[in-house]
């Protein structure tokens, strides 16, 4: 193994181990938030079926990632954060998601989702405005049709729609 590929820090600082632990904590939080919902059955899923099932799946995959990160040599976490552009993209993603949650009830699902897609495609992906607006329109409309029309999920209409 070359010197550059060898991890420089302790095992718990390896990127896969840190990501596995973070996702495991997220899975636990999702399980805590949804544990009061009845899961139902495979034939008649209840409101907790998907949240609890996804939390369990995320927990299993997180444990695999955590064990892999602890067992195998991998990138040291500080070495992965040397790219300032990557840190800026990550901050933009976090700010966009927080902003989305803050405005979705007021602006409505379609407008907020369109804006989120545009920010992600333009700001994070680095594509041009035409691609960002096209992806925003297709992504917002497609997800609206899937959730509101096909799955009958009540989505926030916002101030402009009845």
C-alpha cells in the first residue's frame, strides 16, 4: 500500500466509518420519530410501514458501511475536506434543504421543489441555467404527479394555489 493511500489517523476518523456512524444515528432518529405509527402488514401497510422499514434498511446499510470503514484502510476524513469547493457545495446543499423546509408550506410544493431543483442543478451540479430550469420544471412536475396524483399524498399548495 502506498503512503498516500494509507490512512493517517485513527480508524474512527476514516470517511466510511464516520459516514456509517452518522447514517446510523439518522436511522435511529427516523425510527424514534416513527415508532408510534402503526406499521400494518405487507397486505395492508399502515402509516408507519415505510418510515420504519426505511429506517431499518438505513440502519443495516449504515452498519455495513461502519464495519467496512473500521475494517479496511480508507481515506482519512480530514484529507477529504481539503477541497474548498466541495465544502461550499455541501454547505449549499444543507442551506437549500433547510430553505426548502422553511418555505414549502408558504410557497407550495411545486414552487419550492422547482427552486430546490434549480439550486441543486445549477449551484451544486454546475450546469447552466437552461439545464437547471429544465430539470427544475421536469423534477417538480414529475414528483408532483407521482406523489399528489398517483399516490394521493396531500402536498402543500402554498398561497397562490387554492
